[in-house]
């Protein structure tokens, strides 16, 4: 116990020399903290008193740069503090603490609430700590998730990523998306207890030396651009050698600002930068001949010629063949200007035009890392015509055939088509009827008729409908001219039993009787007569029958029944 007391007293003496205005009560309380391993209150806590600000050496107990005496929390190493902060102390040092201890140390350290505040200030960041001795624990702050698996790994940190993603800049114009919506890129999950120096090259190179067609390619490697950082990033580094604005460094934003005092070839450096997720654009650049504007970056996304094809609908074009030459960087976002005042997005794409054009279609888009690409193609949509629909009703009376037309064209006014259609009728292989003034936009109800010779015969009726785009649909019907007329039926009593010996007559429609027949024992009869008239009447010449007579039987074969008393 004497060894512990001596070590602690040495630590307290050093603190007394630094803070001579502290009271004797303060030192006494801190002695009790060390001797009895119980936490102090917040007002009595000072970083250097136990482990230094920050703790940068893991092999020293107590003092200005080592761990706390007999590590109360369970920590056995100072970890990577030496990599992340300089050895200086004071206000600048404390500001650096807040980078990884958001809303926490050094001003609200573990001695105030027995917790180690871990907060990297980026949503989605994680820290997997060691298990701590009671009553100490981790307190997650600043959107950081804490686990205690013991690996001591930090993960999903922007400053340990490749830098692609997480930018909050917004472009003022251009093809959407105008901002980089990606979350901060996952880091390499470094261990807090790993070793090795950390410099500019660890994250992005000095200067950032991404190659052509790299996912984060840019123009840093151009010889004339290899100036000190302050030339173009004055808001982050005012001298080109040190980070003079910590808030602008590794913050996920491209802070681009010319140095007002810098000059290139005797000309003051001046330009305007417009962010774009594919690299951005520098305009009115004083260093360029004629203050020319240039795109920042040199990623060459080559799109092969487009191969659009006609769809199944009228004036429809389908775009389902877009090829990229190497290097490729999928997935891609596609934006279409169809050339007729309409736009679209996605792949594959289809579009229905109002005419045959031609139209100039422009495809623009972004690859996985938001590098832009563009390609144009001229299309002449085809008017794919819908065939007419043939519909008609046939009526044969004696030797006269009547056709009532109900045909129509489903796209009579589409695909640029206008005007009437045509109906052609070949009645018997020789005689024809042609109507070239048929409005097929709706069923016309037009009627066509022909009287065949007065002889029993069979004919082939050909019926063709042509729409206003020249599409023809042909149909064929067999027509059988009538032989003798045949009318049959049954006569029954009111109770449903057969009624034999009833005379049933066949009359000329509205005229005299032509022939007759008598019902048999089952009440059945059949009348037959050569076809002399267009229509006939039939019925018994007696009272009490229902119906008394069936009028205007015009079909070649009919069935008529009667009910008697």
C-alpha cells in the first residue's frame, strides 16, 4: 500500500505545481479517490491528475501522459490516443477530445458519472469496447452505438473510409440527383489498440492521387494543380501545411475556397466551384487560359450506341439495350428525354409517341459513384395498326339475302389514321358490291342485300373489311338457297294431351290457304310447299285454339305449336 501511496503522492505533487490555487481539501479528496478506489465527484476531477490530457502512454501509471493508477476502469492501454492528438495541452487539446467524445470528455469525464463517453458524431458509427470494471460503463453519444465484445474496434468512421460518400454539398443545376445521397462510407474498422503512424496518405493521399476512371477520380494529379492545399481549400488549411479549421476536415463536405493571397504564375488564384456528385465544375478559373471553366475529374463513362426498337403499340418505342464499355461502375441511374417534351427514368423504358417523328432521344445518367454519362439517338416510331373487327348479321328470306353490318376499327383515329374504311362483298363468286364510304369508328349499321336466282343452290359469300390504314380482314359464309318450305309442330289439348285429327292450314301471308295437314294420333303435323312467297301464315281454321294463327313465317323451316280446348 505504501508503493501506491508514494506513486499517487508524486502525481498529486505535479498537479499541485500546475494548479497552485486549488485548496487543500481538493488534494485530500483526490488522495481518498486513489487509496480507496472509489470515484470522486465532478468538481474534484482533473485529467492530468490521474492519467494525463490525453492519456498517450499505456505503460505509465499516473502522471501527465499515462493511465490512471491501478486502472479503475479496467483499461490496460492508452490505445491510439497518440495517433489522433498532438502532445500539446490546453484549449486546442480539449477541442480534439470532442471529436471522439462528443458531449463528453474532458469536461464531463468518468469521475463525474462513472462513464466513458464515446461519440464520433456520425450516425451509424460503432465502437466495440472492452468490459469495464464496476461501477464504470460506456455512454454512447453523438449517434455512436456501443458494444462490449472486447475487440476495441472503431467502425463506420468517415475518416477511415475511402471518402466516397457522405458529402452534403448540393448542386444548383444539372441532371438529378443533384446531391450525393449516400451515407458515410464504411471504414476499415481499425482497432483502437493497433499501432502505426497516421498521415494524409492513410485516408486520401497527399495530394489525393486517385487515378483516371477510379470511382473517386479527380484532377488533383494534373501538374499545375499540385500546389499547396490552401490554394483551393483555404477554408480548411490557410497555410497549406496544417489543418487550420478542424470543422472543415473529414466532415463529409467538399469545402472548396480559393486563397485570396495565393497566386499562380503571377495571377491571383480565383474561381467558383459548383458541386456535382460526379465531381463538380470549376468556372471562371483565373489560372486557366481565358478563365475557362472545366469539369473536375476525368472519369470516362463510355456508352455504346443505343438500339431502340418498335413496340407492339402504335408509335411505341422500347429502350432496353444500353451497353457500357469498360470500365463499368454499376448500378446505373437512367434519365430519359424522349424528344417530344416528355421525360422519364429507369431501365428498361418505353414511350408512346403521337406521330412518326423523327425524335431525338437523349439518355443521361449516373453510375454507382455518380459519374455522369450521356448518349443520344434519333428514332422514327412506326404506326403499328390494329386490324378492323368484322361483325355482321345475315337474314335470308326466300331468295333474298340481307346483310346488316356492325364492323368497326378499334384505332380508326389513332397512329395518324383518318378517313373511311371499305367493305367488299362477293355474293356468289361473280357479283360484287363495294362500299368505300364506311365510317368504322363505330358500327355503322349499313345494310346490303341481293336476290339470288329462283332455284335451289349453294353459294360462298365473301365479306372483306378494310380499315383506313389498309388493313384487311376477310370472312367467308356458306349460303344455301331454300327448297320447299317445311313447317311442323304439335297440337295439344289444354290439359297437355295430344289432339289428333286437327286440320292445320298453310296460308300465303295475309292471303288464302295453300295447303293443309291433319294431326296424327300424337298431335303432330307437317306442312310442305314450294317457296312461292316471301312469308306464310299457319294455323287451324277453328275457334278456341291458342294462338289462333301464327303470322309471317318467313324462314325456310319453322316449328309452330297450338293448344286447343
